[in-house]
C-alpha cells in the first residue's frame, strides 16, 4: 500500500525521468531498446493526468487530515483532464472542502461541476444532489433545498446516516412551511433509519421536542 501511494505521489517526476532516460537510450543505443522505458514513462504521465492523487485524497479525508487532503488536491493543475468519474469525485471533494470552510458559493459551484461531470454510481449521484440541497438550505433557499433533497432521496443515498440527515432537513423545511403532516412523516422516517452519528442523534432529540407539540 505504501509503495503504491509512493507511486501515486511521485509518478509525474518518475515519468519525466523515464521519458528523458528513454529518449537518451533511443538516441544512443536504439529506439527498440528504449521502447519499454518509453511505455513506462507514458503510463506514469497519463495516469498522473487522468487520475491524479484522488485515492490519497480520500484516504486523508477519511483520516480527518484535511490539511493533507487540501495539499494533495492542489497538486491537480488541470482537473478538466481528469478521467470523467475521477473528475466528478474531484469536484465533489472540492465542494466538501469549501463547506468545511463555510465558503458556500464555492461549494455550490464545485458540486454543480461534479454533477456536470457525471457520476460513477447511482448512490453517488444522490449524494451530489444531497450536497446541493444542503448548501441551498444553509443559504436559506428552502425551495431549491426541498427540490434537491427530494431528488436525492429518489435517486437513493448510500447509507442510513445520510438518508436520516436528508429526511431531517426535509422535516425542518416542512415545519417552516407549517406543513405539520409532512414534517411528522419525514421525522418518523428519519428516526426509522436509526442513525448512530452523534450530530444526527442530537438533531433528532432536539426536533422531537417540537414535533411532539405539533397539531395534526
């Protein structure tokens, strides 16, 4: 694993060294002898451009090392050259980073770029619209938030934590519209997910105080 991460991190300079070595070998010995070296150089350079360090970025995010994740993301100089599914993940991660720093405009623009790049799987597409809905909710654009969160639910979310979070937000939107019947139904469905994330559990406990006093 460490060797593979080393390759990911340094494959561009390795590719340059191999390319120069292959050209030198071709000029001094022969191009046939240089073929393997040049192919290896091409593999290094092409995979660097098309895939970037996104695997290591995800590992850094999962480990909670956002500083390292940001530094790795900054190594991608030409994101539009990334392989489409990888490009989609790249912009999704950019949106996440922007949300951590409360830059909602950047978070929205990058998640839209992620959507435009397509999605590697159906559940991931749902997460894109969940992100877009969450951003709209934080911007107090409740109509757009409602539309995108419902779209995310239709597409499907990958786990019970995200599903519960989406349903709680929809319940909150319904409460603000005094649509108490819908609010109670969304809240019931959120509780049925039995989430374990501390933040979501806390939100359920807090919302339960208001739901229990609602008419209807």
